[in-house]
C-alpha cells in the first residue's frame, strides 16, 4: 500500500503491526487511524466533556428510547443528515 499520510506512531510502529498481524492488517490499521469521522469525533468530544457515567446513561437511553428521548438534553443534536449542530 502506498501511504499518502505518515504512519500514526503514537499507537505503534508499522513494522511492529506487520510483524504481529501481517501487511494487509497493517494497511487496514493505517487506513483506520488516518481516516477522519467528524460525527464520531464530535460524539467522543461530547462524551469527554460530560464524563463517562453521564455519557453511558445518555447512550443507553438513546439506544433504548430513540434520539428524540435525548432532546433537548445534549448540547449538540445529531440530525437525520448526520451533521452536528449546536443547540440554540
């Protein structure tokens, strides 16, 4: 695989991953660690801001009762288009 972005060395070196899992898995790991997901990033930021106890409770409620059960509680709402908007 030709890498367009540098290997994210904070996790491990590429050679270590290749030695343990092989080249194709190392390529997959490189892709996973260098591909952004703005929606997931926003959720993680919110979880850290709220704390894990509250975040777990909100996640459980959202999974059990649906997204509408969380309104207006979260500071950021996830819309049907998958974008994050700041609540007014």
